[in-house]
C-alpha cells in the first residue's frame, strides 16, 4: 500500500464537507435576510473539517470519524426518543398542516444521516487507518462515540420528562391557556429559567395547537 494512498480519499471527503458547509452557510444567510427561522451548527464545523482534510490531516480524519459516529448514533436514537420530547399528536398535526415543510425536514435529516454514515465508512478505509497508525494515532473504538451519542439523547429525554412535570411548565401552559382558551392543546417547547439570587425570571414559548392551526405563545413571569 502506497504511503500516500490515503491522501486522495481525504481530499475527496474534504471537498464534500467544504461544499456542504458553504451551502449550509448560504442557506443560513438567505434565511436571516428573509427572516426565516433556521438553526444549524454544522456549517462552520464542516468548513473547518473540510479544510483540514484537504490538507491531508490524519488527525482531522480521526476526529471527524469519531464525531460522525457520535452524531449518527444520536440522531438515530432521537427518532425513537422524539415522542418523549414532543407529543405525537403535535407532530402529526405539523405534518398535516404543513406537509411541504415536513417533507423538507425529513429530506434534510435523511441527507444528513447519509452523509454521516458515508463519513464513517470512508474515513474507516484501510489506507486511512494505516496512515493514522503510522502517525502514531491510536485506533479509536467506535463503540465509544456510538454509546455517547445514544447516552446524550437518553439523558435529554429523561430531563424533558422530569421538566414536563415541573411547576414552571404547568404555569407556562396555564398562562398560554388563559390567552387562547381551552380549544387548544399545549406543549412547552422552550423554557429558560434565570435567577439573580433575589428573583427568578422565567421565559418560554408554549406551542398551542388544534385541528386547524398551530400557534406559538411567548410567556414570561418573575418569581420572588
């Protein structure tokens, strides 16, 4: 096996990551300009990783493969944990009322999962692993990032289950119901609790939905 046989593979992977990262940045800028909700932490990371891989860095290859497995395991676990994070009825209502958005989201997730699996497979090729070993890098056990990815999502689901039973969540739902009435169902989609030692400030967003519409209700209050 040629000592540099891994370089073309790394450059190909780096080119793909750089292209994906730049495309994601372009989409983010478009959404900001047009005031469309969009969040992604993948863009800059993909660009940076792509640059290092284009330079033939086996260290970057090892790190990217580790995080690809971590994210892949996490996203797959999230599919099964989703009912613990958001009511199934709300998810089905979102799909029914906005099918194009649902299809687009499913497409993005599918592409992301395919990309992560591709990174794991390509960066696991023998020539790259041999280059890593020659550079003195230890062979990483991919079961560790896989377990970490699963663990993070499981802990998140447990935390959400505990949070949904808290007094703050109940109060947020009650405040939203006072505004819209009992014809909606309510789910706290975000909650931020801050304290300065004397008072506690709570802000959040409650998702209200019925068969006809979905609304986002901001709530806030102060506790002494």
